[in-house]
C-alpha cells in the first residue's frame, strides 16, 4: 500500500479517545455525526464504554466486572459475532483516497500478524492472517511453504511441475499476534496477545496443478483466543460463494508502504473493487496482455483503487494494494447486502508492487487473492476433524481432506528477505510424510 509515514508516540499515559461514528451514504461532511468522549487511561488499559473508568486488557471477559456499565464483560465483546468491529472502520471511498491509509486503531479485530522466532530469539514478522474460530487462523500456504519456488517466464512458470511435493517446517517457531495495531509497541500497550501454534494444515492441492493455486493454510493455536473489544473473528463465506466484480473489499496488513519502501509497523488498509476473472484478469485489457488462464476459480483479482488495470511503473496512478509483508492477510468483503465482514480472500500473489515488469510477466499491476468461498468445505471439515482428534486421546490422526503439514515460517515474503533457520521439518507429499533436518528460507511471494 502507498501510504504516508505514520507518526508513533509513546508515553506513560495515553489519552484514549472513544468515538462513535455514524456515516450516511455519500461524501458530504454534513452527513457525518461524530461523538467524542475523553477519558484518561494507562497505556495498558481499555476505557469503559461510558467513559467513566478504565480496566486492564488482561482482565477483560474474566467474569469479574470492573466497569460501572459492565462493558469489560459485555457479551458482544466476550462472545463476539463474526465480522463485527466495535471500533469504526475508516471508509476510503467516502474520502476519495487513492492510496492506502493507516487503519483506525483496533478497528480490524480479526487481523493477526505471524512471527517466526529466529535462532537469536528475535521475533520476525513475515505474514498476516485472519481469526476465523477461537483457536483457528486462516493464512496463505505460500507464507509457509519451503518449496517449490516457481517463477514466470515467457513460456510459462519455471521451477514448477505438477504434483511436486511441498515441504513445510515444524510449528514450534510460529507465533500469532492477535489484537495488535503497532507491531513495534509493547504487547501490554497494544492490548495484544502472542499465542503459540499447535499445528498447521495446508490445502493438499496447493501448487499442485497450477502455480499458487489453493493458497490456503489453517493454523490451530495451543490456547483459546481471548476475545475482547479489540479481538474478534471474521465470518467465513458460504460454500461456493464468489465475489461479484466491482464489489468493494478491504485489504489490510503490515506490508511495504510503497515501491522500494520498508514494511509498516502500524496496520494499513486499502479498499479496492474486485475485477472479473473472465473478462479482465484472464484476457487482454486496454491492449495489455493478462495472465491468460493463470487466474483460476480459486482466485480473485483486483487492479488499483480506481478499479482498472494499470501499466507497471505508470506515473499516472499511485499503486495501492497488497505488497510484500501483507501475504496471508484478509481480503474482507460485504457481499449481497450483508452487514458483517466476510474473509472472502487471502492475500496471495501479484505484480502491483513492482516498478518495472519482469521478463515474461504481463506489464500490468494486479493483486491476486485466494478465494475463500471455494474451499469452505475443506476449512470446516479440517477444523472439525482436527478438533475431534485433539479431544480424543489415543485416536488415529485424521486423514484426507486434511493436509497434516506441521509448519513454521521466517520473514516477510518477498525475494531476498528471509532469515535462515534450522529446525526439524516434516516434508509432506500427498502420500507420505518424511522427517528431515534442513536449513530453510520461506517463499513469501512469487511475483511481488
């Protein structure tokens, strides 16, 4: 996302502004009503909804009422409905913003950050993800896969062959951070929590018939996610649900803020319309060759925020969308008049953040997302079977459709941005799992 540099402040005390924003359709400021309540809370505290007190984030939803209005134990926070944010989400479209912006703090409660613990015990952010259950995270397979590392050429993908086994490492080095906005801040200040991963389950068809197809992984956590005002799940789409062209969707992450720029410490967001797979992404548009046939039914695509395909390196348009570091994060849409947000896609691959074309790559800027609606059956079956397996001592491990890949990653996705590490790796094939010891670096994004 092309974004202004965020200003970061630190202090022993912070002024926490609670606001309720009601926006009527349209861009006029007369249609917007804003109420601001001011209360002084310590950095690790959350203000009560009535603005008359504060409570420590760790005491939220613990069964003990700390607020006069009982908002620290509010059912809507402690047992949240999916796809609902209790803090206003900024609206790009109404402000006519052409690039990304810093997200309203804690307004995207389903967004998570994935970290790898390096040999020096440093936690290195490498991808995003989405909360979909109280112990389950949805992310991208390419964030975690050790191989293959396919590339495009004028004759098609190289370093790729159908049905090639994909290797994944152990989950012991993966940390999932929930409830965060600023990754550089202390967890207590952020009201965020780091959780360890118990197991990782990637789609068995990932990268098998088409490069980067079925780009999905599920992470099961060792502990239940502590839902509260700033932590909540996204909704899954219905089985087979697609996203219609021109639907405005929200993409978020801590990735690079522009061409050649560093990743962001604060959460960014951008709103973009979905493009047609058939008439735009897989054909020729405005004289520019597209990814003919490479965009499968398991994918969604977007151009820029104006909803058009643009030439790479064009000075006429500001690229805005997913960049290295955003991989695995959510593409959130409200479909068919829904009021809740659905994780319709997972940030997968694209060319948007390139300032010049690669040899053999169509010279246009697009973002590609793994289409969640196509694999809802796999997601729900995997979760159900694994939960049953974990709750039944001595039971046999689940079989298909679960890919029993146990995983652990490294850094930001992108060429040349990995941190080597050494761990026991389970090498997954469709028919067998062989334990090997390897030094690895993760494939983060094939084309960004």
